[in-house]
C-alpha cells in the first residue's frame, strides 16, 4: 500500500466514512500525531494575549465563568481512556471516555480564544480514537487532525470564532459505537460579553446505552450492536449512570438562587425532552445558542448531538426531579436526577405538602446496598466450604430491595403501604402472603379485577412487570420478608415453574 492510499484510509476512518477498516489493527506511528501548528496557530494572531491552561471539570461541576476581557491562547489537555465503571447497582460496563468519566470533561473558553488541543490516548486503550468538537470550524471538527492510536498523543489548534454551547464526541469509525460507549461531552464558548450572571451552574448530559442484558440485569454488560441499530436502549441516563444525580449526588442550591443548567445530549440516537418537575425555565437558550429565545418554558427538546441552556430562579424549598419527559425513560431506564433546594418555605408560591416519594422511582431507596459486602462474605464461606453453593436469604433480600427500588417503588411506596384506594399495601399483606404462586403469577402476567387486602376492597390494574425470572425471585423474597411480612425464599425454580404453568393457562 502506498503512503497516499494509507493516509486516505486513515482519514476516512477518522471522519467516520468507513464502517470498519482492517487498518484499525495496525499502528501507524508516523500518522497518529498531527503536524505542528503553523505560524497563525502558534499565537501570532495579534488579538491573542498571553496563554493559560484550561480548567476542565467532571459533571455536574462547571468551570468558573471567564472574567478576562481579551482573547488568549488556551491549552486543553484531554485524555481518552477506556475504563470499566458502574452503569447501575450491580451492573458494570466498559465505557470509552474523555477524561475517565461520562460525559467527558466540561471545557470552557471565550469567543476569540485560540485553543491548542492535545488529545492523548491511554496506552491501555484497545482502540484508536479522535475528537470532533462542534465548536470547530474545520474539517471533521478536529477529527481529521486528532486520530490517535493507543499510547500516542495528537495536537491541533482552532480559533473559537462562534459562541455557544457545543457537543464534542469521538468520530472514529464506527462512529455510533464510539458515541454509544460514552465518548461525548460539552464545550462552552462564552460570548465576549459573557452570559448573564447566575448563582449556580451545573453540567447535565443525557445518553442512551445499549447492553446485551436488560435494564438492571446484573454483572458485566457488553455493547449490543443490534439494539443500537434498532434504537432500543437498555438504559437512558444522565451523566453516565443510573442514580448519578440522586441522593448524596443530587445537585444542591438554595431558595432565592438562580440556577443555570448546561444540558447536553450525547445520543447517539434519542432526542431528550428535558424537564424539571416543579420548575419553569425562566430563559431557554435553544439548541445551545447564546441568546435566550424563549421564556417561561416547561419542557425543551435537546436533539442528539445538541444542547440547551436553561436558567431559573428557585422560589420554594424541596426536591425537584430532573427527567427526560419521555417518562418510561425516566422511571424505567434511568433518566432521572434531583435538585435539592434548601431554605425557608414560601407559602404564597406553594402551600401544599411536598411528597417526594410519588415521583422518585428508582432513586427513592438509599443506594447504600450491602450486596457487595454480603457477596464477599459468601465467597469467603464458599472457599472454606465448597458445599455452600446457594445465595443466602439475606443477599436475595438486598438484591430484591434493588429491584424494588428500580421497578415498584413509585406505586407501592418505600414503606410498602401503597396509596389508599389506588395501590394495595404490601406491608403486612394477607393477600400477598396467602399464595406464593399467585404473587409470582401476578408479576408475570399482571393482575386486574377486585381483590381484598387486609379487609379493604381494591379494584385496579397492574400490568405485567418486565423483569427477568431471577429478578422476580429476588423482589418477591424481599417484599415477602419486609414491613412485617415473614415468608420463605422465592427461588428461581419457583418462578420458572409458575411461568411454565401460566403459559398453558
């Protein structure tokens, strides 16, 4: 192969024009590093004054606003690393990242700055990577100049000519797979005059993930190409994982403060209907522009590969829930976060009693599961006595608690008491405890019609619950041994037997 043909193939790969290439397995050291910048890129632009190193932050943190009044040379040093991280409780995934996190580091520069970009690819990476910054005016948004093999580093420069909030992502073929594995982030090019001042700024970015296993299926999960092609994600999450913005990780602010959210959508496929339950956006900078184009907005669309900026003032204390208002994504696939607001009540603005539990879904139960510790103890016991092979009831309870928090919590409540007249109680439930097979069948096939629970009549509909047999065994073991209930273990064999019997009914 001639050098010309080799260069063309590498460029096509960097731009995502080839779906796959045998050249990916080769290591072309002469081509992984871009040529040194020319005179203009080295800082000879007369407008450029001085030099500084970019402050990069991991979500939800944002670098501080830029206060200088003149453009400068900003050096951005970003590393690509492939790393196994938590997708959900009990679920691990090999993420491809910019800076070790999903989303990638938040980059903040000023309109007119000269950005000198250094992209390193960690030696442990298995794939070459590059970066396409939507803020770049130039071929591939920088992708053509940043194709980098593992263990190498590339450099290119660009002038931040257009203010706005821009997505960046990997553009190495197959592009969709690189993005689906978490390779995206945001770069803000502040306008020369800056953005209106607010009290708090946060970085929130949505992404859809495609795993071999279903939502919540435990263990190490791998990328599922067919699900990605069919645009049927297992997970839709904020900031790279289920629960990344809940509990102790929730965003925090105070009554009277103004909040700005820099919202991105890495995709690769889904549009986000971004909404904060209980708040109205005072200003929306649609599609990442720097002019507020709408006011008093309830929900704003954020396209895949796009962004939005939303500002609002906090009037009432409490917990506000961030969601993709395509609600099955929020409550069943993970696109849910929290903004916890402290301060004095404002009874004029809102006098009702706050009930967080109705809306929290999988976030409501504390995430401090003891499963890891219990499993470690179980492994130690098995090592000492190989006859110990089954999971203990205690571990099943903890795993069942996790399933409950992801699937059942919103209706049946953290106390298992349900909602009077709507959802029957699970706590001290004579109906639940009277027939184990009936409870299993109710999850598998759903349940409707009149029933009497603890002497109270209910008549509603519960659709089939879309969890696997192992999760059914876990959650029923949990609810049949919690809140005053005392029962035996529901085994995987129990569930499989009832499922087989139900198929013939």
